[in-house]
C-alpha cells in the first residue's frame, strides 16, 4: 500500500478541512433494488466485530505479546538505618525503605505517634481524638464523618458512624481503622480525661484510630 | 524490593531475539488455524475472556532459587502463618510469608489456603499491621490469590477489599500499585466482589488515586478501572458512577498527546474510554469534555509515532483510540458543525491512512476497525470525501481490496460514500484503477463483496458519463453473468445490466 509522499507532510502541517466539492444527488441513487445509503455505524461492546482486537488486548494483559525486557538488577545499597528518631529498622534497598517510611513515619499523629495509612485518616483521627473543640461541637451536632472517600454523611457518635460503614458501605464490623477511643469510653464512664499511651516502637499490633 | 512490571511498553532497546519472539507470538495470534487464537476467539464469543495481570518480580524469583513452585499442605501453611504472626524475629516472620507466597503460586496451595479456617483473617491482620515489610508480603500473597482462575479463591479475598481501598490513598507507590492490580484481578473474577466494592467506595477512591504522579500507579489504576468497566453490569451500575466522578476529565488529561504521554498508561485508559463509550451511557458528556478533540490529536500523534519507531506495540493503543473515535462520531453531539466538538481536520484522514498502512504490515486483523473509522468519517461528510480525493488516497484504498473479504466490503463501502455524493465526486474516481479493480472484485464469489461492487457501479453509471460504456467495453456484462442466479444479488445484477445496456 503505497502512500502519496505528500501525506506525511500533510500530517505535519496545519489543521484544516477541505472545501467540499458540490454535492448533487440523484433521486434514483439507492433506489430499489439497490440499497446503498451512506451511514455511520456504531458497534456495541460485545459485537463480534471487536473480536480480534479484544483477543489482542487479552494477550497483552497476559503478557504473551509484549515480554518485558530483563529487569535490571535491583539496586542494592549498603545497609542503612531509618533516620527517624526512635526507629532502628535497617534496609538494603531503597524501595523497601520507601514503603517503611510511608507506612510508619508518613502519616503520623504528632500527639500520640500513631501511624495511619493515609492523610485523610490521620486528619480524621486528630480531629476526633485531639481536638477539644471537636468534642464540644459533637455534643450539639453530627461531627463524626464517614470514612469512605466521597461520602459526606456525618454522625452523632462514632458508633453510629460504624453502623453506617457496615450497613451502607459493607465494611467489616472490625474494620481496623475505626476502633473507638478506649479513652473515650473510659472518659464517658469515669468522667475524667485519661492519657492514652503512645507507642514509640512498632510492636506489630493493629493501627487504631 | 519486589518489583512488578514497570512500563510494559518500552521503547526500542529490546533485543532482536525478543522482537522475533514477539513476532512469533503475534503470528500465532493471527494465524487462522492457530490453536490458541481459535480458543481465545471462542472464549471471547462466549464472553468468558477473563484477562488478569500478574505482577511478579522475575529478578527476585531468580534470586530465590528459580521458578519451582512448591505445593504447600495444610500443616505447612499453618506453620508459615503462625511464624508470620507470632515469630519473634522480623526476618523470620518475613521469610515465612515469602515461603507462603511462593506456595500460593500454585492453584492447589490456593485451594488449601482458603479452606483453612482463619487463614484469610490472619493474612488480613498482617496486611494491616504496621510492619511495612510484612504488610508488603501479605499484600503479595493476596495478589497471588487474586490471580486464581477459581472464583471461590477470589471471593475468599473479600474481607481484604476495604483495606486495599483504604491503602489507595496512601503514599507508597509500589504498595498502591500492588493493591490496584490485586483489586483489578478480583474485580474481573467475581460479581460478588464488585457488589461489595461499589458501596465501599471504589469509584471515589480511584478518582482520588488517579491524581498520583507515579506512572506505575497510573498504569495499575487504568488496568483496575478497565476491568471494572468491563463488568456485565457496568452500563447500569458502574459507568454512571464513573461518568459522575472526576475520572473522565483525568482520563482525557492522561491521553493528551505530547512528551508526557506514557504508552503503558495511555493503553489502559484508552481501553477504559472504549468500554465507557461503547456502552453508550452518556457519550454526549464525554464530547463536551473534549474527548473528540483529545482523541483526534492523539491519533495524529500515533501516526507520527509509527513512522518513527519500528515496533513498540503501538497497535495496542491505536486500536482503542480508533474504536473510541469511531463510536463517538455516531453521536448526535458530534455533528454540530463549526463547533469546537466537531472533528473536521483532514490531518485525521492522513493519520488514519498512515495507521492503515501500519496495520497492513503489523496487524492485518485490525484493518477492518481502521476502515470502520474511515466509513464513519466519510459517510456524512462531503469535506472528508473531498479530502480523500485531494490527498490522493483513492488509489491506496483500492490496494487494500486484495486483503480479505471483510476488508473489501469496507473499502467498497467507503468508495460508495464518496460516489453517492454526486457527479463532482465520481468525476475524480474515474477513470484510473477503479474499473479494472471492480471487474476483479466481480470475479470473486463472496456475495457481500460483489453486492457492494454492484452498488458502487450503480452510482458510477448514474453520475459518471461514459462509465457504463467503458464497463461494457471491458466485458463487464460477462463478469456480472455469473451472479445472475445468486439470490441476494439477482435483482441488483439485472437492474445493473439493464442500466448498462440502456442507460
């Protein structure tokens, strides 16, 4: 299939449409028994027209078509330790350190040193646990925000919020990032503020809100 | 660090052997009698084509002593889990999970694992621990499970999904990538998983995550989203949610041509767009967001790219872009002439022909799709039909007539699109190669090809003085004779014979 040489130049040229030649149809065109009528065609998803392309897409995903060139050696560095105060984890690969840092030191509450998987959960935690204004406001209005990104529901208590997470968002009842403040419960029971201990060394227990 | 596929579509820098291997695989895929090709097409027809992506770091596997996959028994799995959970030394805990992960590469181990009481619960506990490396290994174990072909195994991972989603808003790009591929695999395997993921907020989670600057994360996200959009309930339950989010704008952003376009990322999102568009939920919205313009410019970019590089898997991106454009053109919103949405740039035609040539050499099975786009561009557009003529593209089009019957029908349809616009157009189709080519197609036996040839001839006889005459002189009547008894062609053949003889 030989393409005219000027075509490549046209591609690289300025945008523009051709001034159309005059259209002049005869009423006999397309008359029975002839059937031709110029029309655009659309194909829905499962149409067999897409078969070949879909198969290629599948093969691509299964990695048959495009084999990755050999992965370069994982860069190993001389062993180093995490520089964050109180942490003595050692690493010999930068990616390992990246994950460690983000998991343990990334979104850390400066009040109680707890680590969170995301900034969003950290912000929620600080507000609900360390902001006395929040406590005051929570007496009069719904302040406990749903944890699911995009859901704007707010609740009176954290228990109500959990109820919503389970019933509406199908979250597990023991979702680890929604444990109620034990201090909160104790405070409610005893009417006194209890200092919550802060873990400074990872001990392998679940993160709590 | 366990590293998955980074940038699957790499620029040249691959060895000759690899190119040969790819070509072999491709030929296997397109050979009509290729066993694998036939099986895959059958699966696709039966809507059972389940595509999953498996991330495995081959370098690590080599280091870990080759690819021997060990089948683990109940007792061994329990021991590894116990060590991982309660081991004293961190390295010991990590090693236990690594051993478990390797075992989980085998379907039998997967089955044993999910039947073991508390196994998933323990794994989820490790996934949510604040021991980073344990977390990673636990996630890799889940990833292996997600790749299973058994729905039961995928569904066993349900308790983990809320956490996988939560981690999407974290910052560790490798971990997020892993979570996304795992989610993508789970999504495609089971409707039960999707029924849970939607209320758990997967669409807003993806909409937030798509703002990541990391290419590996974006490619993984595109994969997961493409699986979500392919679900059979997608047009009713999923696509409206996606269209209502900020995802479409971000997707179009990621498809903008230019130096920042990443091929692996673009492939995933182009397929996402295709699934959205061909489901026909609200394509007008996409058009108002500039989809036609973006895709048109991308097509130009791709045509330029195929001229530069020998072989880089570009057809993997060209295919969905062509499909999106072609389907979008059929929307009423696309027809507003003069508006910014209207695709009326003859460079698109130039690009398409360069891509058709590319398909002809690399992937002939995609020619029909390219010609489908050509039909949709020319059917209602005198301007594009004029461009076909002024850019000298009629003859290259005729050269495609020998490829296959499907291609021939499409080529003839496009020629009819031009011819039906009247004498000014037919004038430019004549004389040249058209008549001898049509006489050749009349010698074929495929009914559809002959039928379309007859339609074209009728238009030429109508609009081009001297065409009927020349046809008769070139023994056209004899060429028509062999089709006189064919049911689908009879009436038209007779009518054409009459016109040729009597005008």
